């Protein structure tokens, strides 16, 4: 079974446009859980432009499902993980001013840094995932760090999918096979949508988790959150 983790950053973006507490971000996390999401994902950034540090603590206190915190491992981020102890930490190589994640780690160049982080987080009982592309060598070095999982960066798949689904999925099938052979759990995320998710799942059914935010929250504006989560979960059957 592939779990659906809902990234609620965009809900916080809407709230922050006006200030105040509308929409109520922790309540949306609770609602996503109630509507069937198997996980909640947040990506707090140093400028607090969407999910804030306070949100992270408030969400942790209210949800019972898996909690995945993404981010670049600054000292402040590492401190947050130590205090929150989420189910999973996903390490991404974003610059502080990045609009969104746009590449995976070079695990060869950053091998020692990532190895030390994996050791540190796993010692505190936090499952660790490293955001990567599909290059076999990158995945092999990710496995050597001791990480529990990788998260495949799926924007290249989503971009090519409308023109050539078979070509789009091929490198991800091969990457997933390598990761599985190396004993890694496999997550996936970025630009997955109702249009392309089922094809991805049918070709790689042993993906453990997909993390979806922008498309899902956008769809919820039209369908409502409960129907949207149900539609995404239906793609994972």
C-alpha cells in the first residue's frame, strides 16, 4: 500500500496573505487525517513564508497520523527535529530563498554531511529520507549514508508525462528498482497530480509514500478537501 501524505504548506500561504488564523492550519491537518490521509507533510522555511515554526508544534500536538517534516538541515531545522521528533524527516537541498524544491541531493559530494545527519536522526528514532533524483550512483551513495528511505524528485516525470508517459516513467522505474535492491524504502513527490499519479503508482506499486501538496490543495478549491483526498487515494489502488 502506498500512503498519501498531504503537504499543507499552501494552506499556510493563504493564511499568511492576510495574517490571522484563517484558514486554520492545524485544523486543516486534523481534517486531512480525518478524511483519510495517512500522513501530514510540512516544509518550514527560514523566512516563515508559509508553515511557521509555531505551526509545526501546533500540528504535532493535534495529529495522530505520521508527521513528515521536510527541509534543509540548518542548525535551526535540526533543533526543530530534535524537539518535535516527527515520524520522518526528509532532507532537501533547498537554498533558503528557493521558491520550491527543484533538485535532489548530490549524495556523493555531500556524503559525509548526510551520513552524519542520518546517524543523528535515526539515533533519536526519526525515520530519515533523502530527496534525490534518479541517477543510479546518487541512489547508491544515498544507501551508503545509512538513510532509511529516499524520496524521488518527480517533477521531471510530471513535466514529460503529458507528451510521453512511458518515457517519463522509465527512469523512475529503474531508480526504484535500484533503491529497492539496496534495501531503501522509496517515497516520491513533487508535481504529482490527479492526472499523473495513478500511472506512476501502477508502474511502481511498492512506493511507500507520496507527498503531495500544491496540486492537491489546488484541486480542493474546486472539489473540497474530503473529496479531493478520496480522489488521490483512489489513484493509489
